[in-house]
DNA sequence: CTTGACCTTCCCATAATGGTAAGGTCTATG
DNA sequence: CATAGACCTTACCATTATGGGAAGGTCAAG
């Protein structure tokens, strides 16, 4: 199976597959006589694993950790859970940060008339000197 | 006032100030005889405006829009509110996306024993073939 | 006049892709 | 068999906003 078919089968673009190989997330694929990368069922399995981990927001280094644990028959579920929960903590921090932006902005926007007049608490807040 | 002092006074690093000038967010600063950038009170005001907008998560193009509106005496608060609310929508989308990752992961992690055994629903989910 | 703290520009790196160009390969059809 | 078109290869550039560092000029204090 060529890279295009692997991409179609997994939802990971050919570009990404090559990149993952380049940065060492994937073992270099076998090549055909012409130098084409050749993929087999286990490769697709790995690609889908990566795809799902990426969709859950894991960074490539984290995905790399997860792949290693996945292949490590001697792993403990504790290790896996630790990676996942660390990521959850990061996600929650990010959410809190974004939410506080939303809170501030909606608080300001509520007081903005949104009409033809120029006066606006949003700009007023942005130009205030403190902080 | 030199760039270092302007940086200290506004919380915008010298590096960032130069970058903002380079990408056109800021007017090129006046220069001293020696070629040093020189900043005055209104410049600091603008830098603080940018700093606050950035902290609220506005992208540099959005900050640019806000700066233009700020300087436009003929602006309507409607325009300002539109920029802000569009950003709020983007933030909320991002929050929803991150929250659904958190939900999925916590759901999986709850069922992970987190002990010395290798079996783990998190890896199990990542390697499942669907999706 | 030297030292140290500034400033300047320029280049590199980051994270994880997408786009494109130049060129080789494979396959189906005329 | 030749050729077109769909594929593949590598290599380079762009993205976003920032930090780091080097090489070299400037300024103020001692």
C-alpha cells in the first residue's frame, strides 16, 4: 500500500505521515524498488493511534510517549494514566485562561452599546493605564 | 526613552516592540542620532493597549484592527463590539474543543486503574480501529 | 579611556502542518 | 509501444508570535 492509500485509510495526510517519519515518531517505512514508501496493516494501526491521540490534543512528544507505552508490554496503567492526566491538567489550564478572556470580554461587551456612537468600554478598557 | 525603558514601562519586551514595528503594527519609532529607537508617552500608551489586547487573546491582525478603530474618531462602537464578539466566538469554539478532549480523557481515565498492571482503557481507546 | 550596560541588525529555533515545484514512476489506453 | 495522468519522491517556503544569541556600535560612570 502506497502512502496515498495509507493516508486515505487513516485520515493522516501523506504530508503528515512523511513528517512523522522524519521526526522519528514513526519507524522509516519500507520502500518499493522505485523508492515508494510501502505500508501494511500494522502501520495503519499505528497511524490511526496517532491520529486519535492528536485529536485528543496530545503533542507529538506526548504521542511518542504513548506509542512507547503502547508497545511496552511491561508498562503499568499508572504510567499511561499519568501521561493522560498531565495532558488533562494542561488542557484545563488552557481552558481557564481562555475562559477568563471570554469573561472579561463579555463583561465589557455587555456595556458596549454597539450602536453608531464611538464610545465603547472595550476600547476604554484596552487603553486604561493600569496593568 | 530607549526601548529597554519602554519595555520595562509597558511589559512588552524590546524584542516584541521591534517585531511589532517590523510587521507594521507600530509606526517606525523616531531614532536618536546614534540610531536608537526613542519612545514617548503616547508610544507607551499604544504599547500598553497592545499588551492588554494580546492578554485578552487577540491576534496581531485583530490588535491591528482594534488600534485602527481606537484611532478612528469616526468609529462606531458597533464595529468595536463586532471585533470583540468575533474573538469571543473563536475563544468559545476553542474552549469547547478543549473541553471535549478533557471530557473524553477523564471518561477514559476514570476507568483506568492506574496501578502496576498494563491494561488501560486509554490505550485501548487510542488503538481502536473505528473513527 | 575603559568597562559594563545598553542599543543595533541579522539569523536561527520553536510546533505541526500545508503548499508548491522539479522530477521520477506506474498504469491504462490509444 | 508511447503517452497521459495520477501517483510518488525530495526540497524549500510559509504560517504565528516570540525568544535566544552573535557581532558590533554607543553611552555613562569611574
